[in-house]
């Protein structure tokens, strides 16, 4: 009899906890409703406007295609020649300029998207247009970053490429095919 009373007591505790006591969990978006552009954090906006990579070139970086920004940061350890440094700077500056331009366009389209929803004036054709534009811009932005990695790889010697991998902490990963220049 005591065992039944104990089980019944626990059941009542659990039922009361589920019925009225617990508030629904907060949305992971809670607090983001006050952002200037709801879909982008302030950091994401800054990164887009500054032309930063934001992980868009991981397919290249993690498959032995070094990034020009990181090559410049590691120039002394990699022993870049003057010509290699100049070419890396050219690749980086071209990437940065185009990525910043595209980032500004993405921010503008996201602002427009957010504004139309906030005003309650979004229509299905407008939504389709904006999302098509955003998709094309995002694709072009990723291409800019990946293309810079592609170009950068041809600037380094195989020994510098291996040193880059060590300096970036990739030396412990499984062996992938090495590509020659």
C-alpha cells in the first residue's frame, strides 16, 4: 500500500509541473526582435560590410587551398618572396574590394526584406524577387572568397603550402591528395 501511495504522489507532482507551473521555453530568437535587420546580427553586418570570409571558403581552406588573408598574416613564417607577397596582396585586395561591395548589397537587400515585413507590405512576388537577388548575391560572395583561395594556392611553393597547413593547425588531419601546381 505504501508503494502505491508513493507512486501516486510522484505522478501528482509530475502532472502539476506540466499543467500550470512551467512557462513555455523561450524562443532561440528572443531578443533578436530589436535588431536593426532581424536576420543579421550586428557582427554579421560588420563582417559583410568589411568583406570578411565568414567561413564561406571552408571548402577551399580545409582542402589545402590557403587564404590570402592568412598567408599575409603568416608571410614571415612562410618565407614569402617580395613577388609572392605582392601577388598575395593583389589577390587579397581584389577579394576584399569585391566582397565588401557584395556584402553591402546583401545588407541592403536584407534591410529591404526586413522593412517590407515590418511594414506589413510584403507580397509574394516581392518576396520571390528579394530572395532571388539575395541568393545570387550570396553565391557571388562565396565565389569571390573561393576564387581567392584558388588563386592563392598557385602563389605558394609546395613547401610553403605544407608549412601553411602546419601553422594553421591542419597537420593532424587525415592525408588528402596533394595537388601539384
